[in-house]
C-alpha cells in the first residue's frame, strides 16, 4: 500500500450554527459523519401554506413614513431579542421573535420581509439549540420554506433552501430524502449559480443516505449538468461529484477500470485551467490514480508520480514548505524503483535536495535503502543504527503489504530470507510504536 495521501472531498464538513445576520448569506455546512438523532414529525403545519410574498412599492410619502417607522421598530425588537438570547433569557427572546412574526405576517415589503425571515430563523434555532423543542423548531423551518418556496428573489430562495437543509437534519431519513428532492426539483433548472449550488448540495446530502449505485446515479446527474461549465463555484461541485464517484467505485464496488476513467475525466477537465486550485486538483487526481495502479501497473504508477514531481519542479516554490503530494510521490517512487528493480538515483538526489527537513521521509527512505542493500549484504548494523537514529519515529499512512509481496515473489535464497527478517523487524517496530502511542 505504500505511502498514502488520503483526499476527502464533500464527504465530511462541519455544521456551523448561524449567529449573526450576515451568516445567512453563507452556505450551511452539515457534519455528514456525525450521526444525528431523527424523529418523525406529524404531517401538519401550524399555519396554512401562505401565498409567496411579492415585495410591495410604497404608494405615498405617508406610507413611506409608516414603513420606516415600522422598520425601525422591528429592527429594534430583533436586536433586543438577540441580546436577550445572548444573556440566556430564552423565553423573553422567544416572546420578542413571536411579536415580530405576528406583526410582519402580512407585510411583504422587502426590508420587512427580511426581518420576518430572520426572526423565524432565530426563533427556530432558539427552539432547537436552547429550548430543545425539536418539533416546534422543525415547524419554524418549515414555515420559512413554505413562505419562500415560490419566490422569484434570490435572497428569499436562499432562505427557502437553508430552512430546508436545517429541517432535513432533524427528521427521519425518508423525510430527509423528500426534502432534498424538493430542493433538487426547485433549483436543478436554474441558471443562477447560488441556486445551482443548493441543487448540488441537496444532491450530495441525498447521496449519503442511499446505496452506492444510487449515489453514483446522483453524482452522474451533477457531472452531466456541470461538465461544460467554466464557473469556478460550479467546477468545485463537479470536482466533488467526480471524486465522490471515484471513491465509491474504488473502495466499495472495486471497479478499478471505471475508477481510472473518472480520474482521467478530472485530469482532462482541470488540466485546461492554469489557476492554482485547478492544478492542485490535477495533482491530487494524478496521485490517486497512481496509488490505484501500484501493484497492478507499477511502471505506469511511476510515470504518474513523475508527473507530480515535475509539477513541483516547474514552479518556483518555497523549499521549506514542500507539498505532501510531492513528498509522497518521491518516497513512493523510491519504493517502486526498489520493487521494479529500477534505478532510483534521480529520486535519491531529489530527496537530498528537498526532503532534508522531513524527518519522516528521511526515516522511510533510509529504511528502503536498507532493504535495497539487503539484497547483497547483511544490514544488521544498519538496522540497529536506524532504530537508534529514529527511536521516536512513527510511521504514518504506511503499509508493508507491497514490500512483503515483493519479497514473496523472490526465488528462495539467502537474500530473500534476509530481507524477510528485516521486514519483520520493521513491522514489529511499527506495531510497538503504535501500541505505545495508544
């Protein structure tokens, strides 16, 4: 298994609670790894579904004065409700939110509508996180979603989506899927980037609740929709969908050829962009593809790791901050050179040039050198020195499986026996370090 770089995309992010007005313009990130207790919610709404609001124009100066007077009053109430909440006066805060909601229920002027939406959100969050009233919290999010589902204004459609995402976290899985389907259907034909990102987010969230094959179908829909885009935000969604698909194909379905096809799609798509983010995606994908090929097509894997090394060398970079992709590509190629009986002098020279400050890499490369020399001569003294020099070293993301297979394929000989003995020593050392670390 060589030196591994684990690349995670879209699968695990962190849920962030909204604590001020500006954060409602950001995406809600949900911890997809943390199990969330869900409960069924009766299929009823506290209020009948209202007609989507249409912002109104003020017809006179008198109306204008009333509007701004009411706007100031509602802003003041919202501020005091938030202050009460921050001082743990939750019932007082709830009363103030209720007063705002009741006052503005039939007011659909733009600024007043925003205050109404925020009051509903803050009220629902207060119920969920502070008063632990899940049912009422869910109903609050549901009312926001119902009010803005058919709005034509982006800001209110964002409120709709965010309310739906909050609600989907708290209900049974079947209900969550239904909610995600509603978001997907609402935004999949949009031309607005923000709304298309909601489509993608809902698609991802839904995919985590389904089987591997169903998830791949969802990723394929995202891939098809965004495959021709040049918009940076949507390229991120495309990349995540491709990488998630590849992850399932490789780790769950064990479809190596199909996984490689997906990696090739990523490399082809993002190689045409010169920005750092796109180039990093290409490097990550080259690494993933090379790692997948190791043990099956070692020579091709070496070439791919060479591409990563060349990516780094072509650019002027700070040698004090060497990217992990480059380090791992270099170490892996030293190991692959050993296994394939290729000359590793080029990689050794690069290691001396770039990896002198990497204690982990030095320990690994010296170990590989010991195994290489063990093909000809005894390395007992070298191993003793290695253990002394690296007594505090701990292998990270390392497997001896490929080295063991390399040794197993050798013809019976003194060299084979000697290498097996040294491998056992390194493996024993690794297990000892892991036990002490625990």
